[in-house]
C-alpha cells in the first residue's frame, strides 16, 4: 500500500485481509493465469468481502507504481518486497491461506 496509508501505522507485524475490505485494489487481470488472482479473491471472500478492483496491469512494476501513486492497494507474493519503491509500504497478510507454494 502507499506508505502514507492509514493502515501502515501499527501494522508492522502484518494485517488481516478484512482490513482491506473498503480499499480499491490494483491487480493483475483475471486472465493472467498464475492462480494468484483466484487465491486473492478467495482470501477476500473468506474475509467477508469482494474486492473492488479499480485498476488492472499485467506488469508487477506497473502495479506497484499505481499503488505508489495512491490508486489502491495490492496483494503480491512476498518476494516482491525486495523491490524497494519510494512511497510503497509492504505488509504481510496474516490470514490462514495467505501463503502458497511456488
């Protein structure tokens, strides 16, 4: 999420998907085909909401750039935390099922 987002403060240990229920999402298109889309939709539904995907992009750097611009939040594999982009804060999802084998 954007580094000045209200959810950043106090969530250093992570947060639950339900905290993102009212947020616009920036994400891959459904056709991306990695299974990540279905997993994130499933996590959101388990948390009691259907995510509002307001922007889609096929490249991770574009998604992170849109997040940095304040257009929404995203959920990506933890390995992308290595991409340090000004204006972006990374948080771990604490929900059961928020991890997957690669």
